């Protein structure tokens, strides 16, 4: 079961890798300035370099991420919380975007933290505190990104681009939510961002975002592509795929619901879902949305599953995700402590991939009983 789950996950990732999806979208231009930002920025920049050997620019990636680049500079910055390197990266991006040549932005999830330039009256410490509080609160990513845009001098349409090519990691693939929309007009308002802060007992001086932006925005891959590829692989392996689509909600609640749904399906079924789940953090353990989902889904005879983040890192767990099955001893206590990483580590059930080179939200698969196909 683990081998089949891994194959389905890998099929979803391969279908959305920049090497596969990006080349056909690169325009015929001479020597562009390439600004790549996000968890997939290194791989996206490498594809661009292969097309434009004389390209210049930067690729901003999380600390610890590597990429083989020649003319495009690799810059590491903070994620999921911004740091001083994130501020320096944002300033450099804005400067390069104003250099007067064709600007190609390659955008992927994670860009919100990696390129951070706080608005007037907001310090980096303020922005870290607000972002951290929202991440722990269980707020949906759309709400978090709305606030981020109104606390920034680069997000919400303030970064000039002639063309933006993006891999989507958010439900609905709204351009303003991918990396908090640095190159696109923002439909949200200060009043909406203030309402979100009020809802979670927070406050900050907000600024209005750009309501018009230059350039074209194009999504080259997203969660639906990963789900379709995983379903195709499931069918090839002899399972009956049931695609639940992109799902949102509290990770542990969705995990329990999906496990109950799977328990009622016939043997040979593969339940496949994507989207971004949230975790309301009250404990002090390590984990992430996929691990919480997996822990809540564990404990049902006849089902096996894998829940993992497509970028290769789920929350603070250090792993991409985890395998789960009938064992659920101690799961309730681990959930109460938000310590799913330790629970799965003790069972050798953590799923490690390292950085995958893409980022198209989460991919969760539950297999029911033995397959009935070939």
C-alpha cells in the first residue's frame, strides 16, 4: 500500500513540475529580467535559464533550498515567517523590476514570506507577530494573504511585471492569493483586512493595495493537475479513483470525515483530495496540516493513506507528510498536543521527499482494502 500511495503522490508532483509545465509558456523575448519567488522558484528559474542563457535576475527560495543556476542569483530568505533576508529580497525585486527591460516573474507558493517589505508604520517584528498569530489561529490562507497584502509595500500589485507565470497552491487559484499577488490587482480592501484582524483579536496599521496592475498573469499548474495525475496513476495501478477535489477546513475534522467516507467505499477505491487545510494550534508539539489530517484519519481497519504537502514540507514536522492506517493508539493525546510529528516518527510512518521543485497545495490519498483491479 505504501508503495502505491507513493507512486500516486509522485505522479501528481511530476505532472506539475516546472520542467514539464513551464517551457511552453515562456515568451519569445531577448534577455529578460527573471524574478522567481517561492518554494518552486529555484526549479522555475533553472527552466528559464535554459531558455534564456543571458537572462539576469534573482530566485528567492526558503533557507536551505538549493538550485543550480548560472546567471540568475539564488537568494535564500525566511519561511513561513519573514526575516531580514526577506526584506532585502523584496527591496532587490522592486529595484530589478524597474530596470527597464522585459520583466518575467515566476511565482509560486511561499512567496508571501520570502519577499516581505512591511508597509509604513509596520516593523518586521510586527509583521512576524501578526503572521504567526494568524497561522496558529486556524485562519484560512485567503484571509491571511488578504492581511499580508495590506501590510506590504510589494504585495497586492506593487511589483511590476510584463508577464507572471505561476504555479497555484491555493484553493480556487485566485491570482491575488498566490504569493499574496505581488503583480496583480487586489480586489480586497483595507476594511476587509481590518475585519479579519478584528475576528482574531489583532490590530495593525493597514494600507490600501493596487487596484490596477500591468502585465499578463498566467497559471501554468495547480492543484487540479496534481489530483488528475494521481487519479490516473491510481487507475493504472488497478484502483477505482474517486476525486474529492480541493478541500478546506480544520485538518483533524476533514481527516475524520474522509476516513468515515473511505470506510463506506468498496475495496479497491482510492479517495483523492487536495486543497489547503488549517490547524488551530493550542499545543506545543510539531506537526502540520497533513500530519494532523493523517492522525485524525488513523484507526480504521481496511484503509491505508498518505497525506503530504506537494512542496515537500508540512508545517513544522520536517517531513512532507505521513502514512496512516489502522493504528491509532495514543492519537488523541498527540492531537491535543499538536504533536503529530512525534507520533508518526515513533511508528516510522513519516513521509520524506525533500524539496519537490513545485508547490500545488496538498495531496491526500486513502486506499480502501485490497485493490480489485489488475
